[in-house]
C-alpha cells in the first residue's frame, strides 16, 4: 500500500512554523519535545502471552513448550484513532487555551504521545492522574561481499534453509535507520526465477514522495516510512540533505539493510571496476524501513519510538537498530527509558530486537545497550587486508584505505596542496587550506596531471571537511589522483575506506604519513637564494584492491538481524529469547584460527595494546551461523521473567507501573539479574556463597549431556547434575553452586560447557566479582 505525503508534509511544516512563531510571542521559556506515557497499558499488552505447543517432525516426539505471543491480529486503524482522540482530549483539558503541538500518538507498544510544550506545561501534564511519565526527548546517533563466506553460510546455514534462494524467506526485518535507496540492486525483487512471496502477516505501507516515488517498494522492500516530527520542531531539519521521505540521504541505512537482507549475487561495481558479488545474511528476507535517523544531526527518541511502535504494529518479525543514545537515560535504572520500554513490549509481541552496542570503547562502562530483552551486538576486526597501496619513487610501499582505481603502475609527480597555492599568503587566512576544500585557492598549472597531497584532519572526523569536496577540488584542478595524509592530531580514529572516483588513497596513521612526507620533502629542489621550489621530484603510483566495507557495531547489528531471520525461518515458534539463546550458546570464544579472541585495550597503537578478551569484551564470542540453526538446548525467558527482573530493582515498582501499567505485587516473587534464565551468569557481588539455576529445553533429538566448567578466580564451583539425558521438548534444571574463596574488587571469569553425545556444545560464560563481608 502506498500513500502520498506531499501535502501532509507541507501542512506539518507550515503548522510547525506557525506554532513556533506564536509560541515565541506568548512564552519567554523555550519549548521542547517531551515523551508522555499514560497509565493505561498499550494495545500490545492486551494480547497476553501463552504457551504455544508445536509438534516436532517425528510422529513419536514430545511436545515442545516455548514462550510465544498469542497469534492475534494487529489492532486496526480505528483503535489507533480512538487512542489518538484520547490523547487529544487530555491535552485540551490540561492545556486549555494554551499553545502546544502533539507530534505523535503511540498506542501499540506504549500508550502515550510526543508533544512540543514548555517546561511549565510539561509539569502540568506530569501532575495529571492519567499520566505516568513525562520525559524530555533525547538525541540518538548511528553507531558485504565476504562475510557470508567468513561465517560459513553458503555451505552451512543456507544449505539448511534450502539454499540462498530460500534463506530467510517470509521473514520481515524492520530497520530503524537513515532510510533506504530503493534503486539499489540489493533490494530488487526480480533478479531470481523464484519469485518473492507476499508476507501475509505484514501490513505496512510505502510513503510516496519526490525522492521516493510510486513503485519504489516491491515484494522485497515491502514497507517504507519516515519519522522526523521531533527533529523538525527543533529547526535543524535540512530538507536538501535529510529528505522528508524514506529515501536514504546518508547511506548508513541502505548499508545495514543490504548487510542483513540484501539479495544474493549482486555485482559490486565501484568506479567501473567489478569486485565480486555481494549478499545479505538472509538474502530472501523482506525489508521494511522506518527512517528516524538523519545525516546532518542523527535523531531523537520521540521519532525512534514512533518508528518502533509502527514497525511492531505493521507486523515485522525482527527490529534492527544501529543506534545508541548520546547520553545515558536518567532515572532509577538505565532500562527505564521510552526506547527500551517500547522494545520490551515488542519482545512481548514476539519481535526479536537487536541493537548496536556502541563504538565508544575500549573502556569500562562504554556499552550503550543494556536491557536483557534486547540482543546487543559488538563489532570485531575482520580478516580482510586492504592491499590498496601507494608505491613511492624510493621503492617504499605504504598501505592505505580507499575504494579507488589505481594508476596502472604509472608513476606520477606528487605535489603537496600547501605548495600549489595561488598565493602563499593564503595560509595566513585559512590554516585549513591544506584540506583541499576550495579549488579556487590553488594553481591548476601546478596540480594538473599530478597526484595532489591533502591533509586529513580532525575536521573530517567532525564532518566540517569532506573527502567528497577534496575530490571535487582535485577534479577541478585536473589532478590525476589524490593522496590524503593523516594529521598528527587525529588519534585512535578507525578509518573506514570510502569511495573515491579517481586514483586515491588515505594513509591511515600519522606515523606512516611521516614516511610519505619525509620522502616528499627530501625530493624537493629549491633555489639556493630564494628557497623557492623549482622542482617537485617525488613520484608515486597507486594500486591494490579497490573495494572495502564500513565497520563498527552499526554494521555488526544487521549481520545478527539477518542470522536471526534464518533461525526464525527454521523455528517459527521460537520466542525472541530462544533466538537469542541459539545465537549465544553456539558462539565461539576462539578466533577463526583457534586462538583466543583478542581485545583492544587502548586507542593508541591498537594492534599492540591487546590481550585475551573476557566476556565483558566479547560477550558470548564470535557468532557461528550454522551452529545457531542447530543449538541443541535453549534458554527461554518470558515477558513475565523480564517484569520480575525489573520489579526486583529497589524502588522500581512505581516506574514499572508507569511504563507497563502492571503492578509488581501481582508477581509472587521478583528476581535479581543473576537469576534471569539467560545463557550467561553474572554475579556482581558474591558474598560467601550463592546458588543459581538455569533451565534448558531440548530442541533437537534425544541426547545425553556431560557438564564441565572452569571456575572464575577466587571461586569454587560445581554444577548439578554432572550428566543428564533429555528428550525432545523436555526441560532440565541446572543448579550452579558458587563459593567465594578470595576477595577481589575486579571481575573474574569462567565458563560452563554442556557437551552432548550427538555433537551439540552449549557455552555459558561466567562473570563474578567476589566481595566477602566479615
């Protein structure tokens, strides 16, 4: 279904403009966007949760019970309209005659709305009996051809699904990101003789705008919307860069969607060169786009919550969020914020939620996603070597980054931008002239036919200068190519290769850049009297591989979202926690060569400052896609388990009631984080001794397991039983007994392994801090 929003967007912009103008005349206090939640539970909570039985393929098999939401149809538009009218009525009663602007009504995952009001008006709303929370809106930010082979998909997981032409079919992944480019071949629905089906459980629409015309959606790209009301009210929305449509003005969202669910066998062509064929992790999955992030400013929670709420209502199976908050949410615990609470309701509705961990490490407390109902994904380095390089005239070769054609072995003269100025006094006016952002500053006669050397400074990291503009300068001056050297003030920044439409390279460190500059300066010939340069003697050629990929947790999350689609396809009755368990327990604590996974410990010299990773660094380990489709045993947690966990936080009962509409007293007991039935064990304070339990369900054939473990330092432990036999669909409770032997102020780590006689291996990481009181 498509809907035109030309006139809708125009009306919204005009209304916002009129509102802001009138507000300035009425109030001296600045208005802001607030997210208001009501005490009445949202629509998704009325569905409840039920134990769903399904039968294994064998006629004699037992029945398997896994938490799964009730298969109830989504709320219709009439219910959503009713809730919106309730919100409007409340605002009119509380803010009678005052200026305000409601941006969104949320009704599916949370019952509430986003509204532009003054702090005084927000306080009036917070004092209403119907209102649970009033929270100031906060900002968020954004955090392949080779990966399928690296993860063993072609000969492993895809084979189990019937080959790449069926891998992920029928599963809809919702992307809350920067949008999508619908013309990209990764999202075509006509590249295979096997036609895409229409996912019957999905009811989303496609917005139609100038940048996203009718026909942009198809059976692959099944839905596309955008959410920007909070950003527009702030006056920072740039329509020429950000686009008031699902169209991707940044490239980030297009990349995440293609990583998770891009078509198989898409030719990768950069600057006229072919670099093989690309594929998503679940190439037959469907894509639904909910644009809430933008190139020039990132995004805001009010828009993100609206996107998540709509995605769940539309019927997505998986939500992928490559975003992190710009600051930690305030309150009694980080779990209590509108985004995480909306995702908790999404999990209750059976939707698997995966989020990027954030890119701010390596340091303690640098992870940005904490909630146990969200599957948090970190990023690792990969095994690809970027052989893009520059060969200097003195036979030295320097490796670098860049998606660019080479010079075919031909040597060209190097000329530093600072030595090619029209007027040498220009440096006094513009200390950044060496970044090559303005072609009018340079002498084309000097640059033409040569390799222009430009400075890559911190301004590129901040977006104040761009590679795109430097390339345009080089083209305007008829340069053969461009070489970027790294400014010494850019420390610890991981450089992602970027497309260059001409021969070029970015030297990734300031130390290596010194090698280039020393050779360049030693090759200059100067007039003995005037000291002016009379000859540029340095020459170089550019060669190597011309294709690379974006990295970071933003790209790690959609990898796992795609793998989750494969699991959901094979096990349609798996709950979100069961999918998370399958991915976690089969992950490997070793790298692809069998050695320990290494963790970076400092920004400077990342290759040197490494040591073996702990669960705090790597979680469960490297994902194993093929093993995740045959996990053997599953750790399952329900919505009620998460509620008992939240109710177990001191002083949380009022907050839980405000966000969920449920009283903590309805639960017979609460639980601490260590008691959640997760495929890991974390004890923040082990005083003397503690016993925890884990419950596993067999999702494979009948099997006998042996239990082994390695104890954390300062802890003695045992697991009971040591051996157990378990039939398909049966549960087995494991008791883990921990005794403190030595005080320690830092965490120590261990691992429990369950080894089945049919080949299944279940890994459970342990983290313990021992603090004995006397």
